[in-house]
C-alpha cells in the first residue's frame, strides 16, 4: 500500500521551465529566479519595456485594494491565490498595519514561493502559506491548512491579482471563479487584476510571448471578458478600470499608456 502524497508537500519543479512567479520576480529585478525565468523576462521587456512599470503598478494596486478592504470594508481575513514571491507591501503586512490580527492564507504552486513566503511569515500571527493550484479550486478550498486559518462563515476577501491571465480558456477561468464566489460568504469581496490586449493588440501579444514556454502561458482578455469574471458581484467604485485608475492614492501609479491591465473589486451580497 502506497502513502498518499500530502497536499501540503512542496510540489516538484523543473528549473529549465519558466514559472510565472519567477518571471515576474525577474521583471521586477529580483534574484529568486533561474536562467529560463530571466530569459522569459528579458523577452517580454524587449517586446515592451513598459512591462516593468506594469509589474510595479500591479503591486501598488494590491496594496491599495488590501488597504481598502481592511480599513474601509472591514474585512479581517484574506485568501491570496497565486501570491507570487514575497515583495514589498505583502497582503498580511498591509492588512495587519490597518487592523492587527488579520488572518491571511497565501496559496501558490511554485515551491520557491512557498519556501520564501514561509521564511518571511515567521512571527506574523494568523498567517499561513499553502501549496495549491487555482485550477483546482474545490481542493484548494477544502484544504485543512486553509480552513484552519480562515472562517468560511464570516466575510473574507479573495485576491486573484495578476493570476487569472495564466489560466487557459480550456481550463475554465469562469468556472474556477464561480466556484470561488460560491464558497465566499455574503459580504465577502473578490479582487482581480488581469492583462488585456485592448489598448494595443499586436504589442500586447508580443509583450507576453516570453511566457509561451512557461509552465503557464499568458492569456490576454478583453474588458468584457474580465468583467464577466466579476459577474454577480456589486462592483466597488470606480468599477472595472485600467489598473492605475483604481482608487489612486497620489503615489506613482505609472503611465497608463504602458499599463495594460484591468482591475476591479466586487462584493458578494
């Protein structure tokens, strides 16, 4: 009789295959990546240098969204899926600065993310890092490591920041998001940022070509398609907008002409 592998065991990986989290890290100038990741990052930057600015603007959106959810919406627990490698203004740091004791579960399918995030989280309170894959929302939501931290009878925020564009159409992004929305208690929020081709189709396609050999290619979607992922929710003002225009805080939100992502936050009634 063979032992069943634990869902909490770090997944295996091939350093010769670019991974979106490590490519993103390389675009931001980080060191937690391999040659294949750097090659993919360099290809995207050559095609569109604005990708660096877009990556930074996406991190800034995450911080603004979490601060809104904590300070204004009163949310005290977060499920951050596809979290990526630790950087500045991580979800638990922003949330706990506004409301100490906020509970956060980070989920990612990259072993390097898991190792680095767990090291970062030492002493961070009710915060956990769980290996998991957005493509399996049912398994992810049922994981005891998630349920031990989050109370699914109380409102929470589910963060899908720059992750859904790594889900292929045939993998059912609408189905995945619908399953997450169904599991969210009333009063919960869903935050999304997503890449688009709307502003310059040819340049956008060239900009994401570096992901073609990655473990998950980059899928650009229109505003209408991204809006469909938030269907059934009450959109928080200003609705689904180009990322720098979602509740700007006066900081450097970047040049909108170089940031081809949409962002939105919706509330479940």
